[in-house]
C-alpha cells in the first residue's frame, strides 16, 4: 500500500511541477516553479490535515427550540454562532417551569409541533426515529436533544445562568416577545369566539 501511495505522490509532484513551470513561463504565477512546489506541499500537509480535523465535527450543532432552524456554534471554529441560549418557552411565549421551580428543560419544544413526526425521521434519521403505528417521534439511542444547551457532563453546574437551557436562533430572539404577544392575542381571539 505504501508503494502505491508513494507512486501517487510522485505523480502528483510531477504533474504539479509541470503545471507550475507552465504558469511561470506564461507569467501568470507570482512565484517560481520550485517555490510553488514547496508551497504546495506545505499547504497540502498543513491545511488539508487541518481541514480533515475540523470536518470531523458536524456543520450544525443544534436546532432552534421555537422554529427548528439549524444552528451552528463557534466552538473550535473561527466563525460566529447563529444562536443564543434562553429559558424553555411554550409556543405561547410563556416560560416553562417544572414542579421544583426550575426551567422545564425536558418539555417538548414548540418546533416539534410545526412539522409531522415522520418528516423529522425522514430528514434526519441519525437523530430521530418515527413509529408509523403510533405516530410517535423519538430520539435515536445515544442522541442528546439538539435543542438543549450542551454542557460538559450534561449538567448545568458551571453555567452562569442556569435558566437558559434551550437554544434559539438570533432571528427569533429579536422577535420572541412579538411571537409571545401574537400567540397570546390568537388565544384570546379564539377564546372570544
């Protein structure tokens, strides 16, 4: 196997060197052919390997608890996140509290009401499973809920604000109070009729 890899690398070197010589002759390169080959090797070793390490993580880290949009974070990346943490809220905008006065992190997030259960299992079979007999949706074994804040050890002991246990997208955070008012006004309207 090593002999095959060495031959493939030698072939790549020869092809890249010949291309670099053509680029130098045509004056479309900003370096010489020998420097281009050396830079190519460095970039291949450094950036390709770095890309392989980074790509082991999934592109998306969670789902918005309210709308179900895919969320990504800054952990281990040079980018910005598109989410923030907040307390569990109902589709009506009320904060969900359990019998102990703590945030009801285990409650059903509103985004699960927006789509059919089989759609989640079809679109994300690694995360969700659907039982057509009962129409139940469940997480696959060994999967953590993608709308819950991930903390080392799955506890919230090191987190400053322990009430913010769900993930929300930024676009929703700007409108969250409007969503709450909208749902409350819709509920009031339905109660009157």
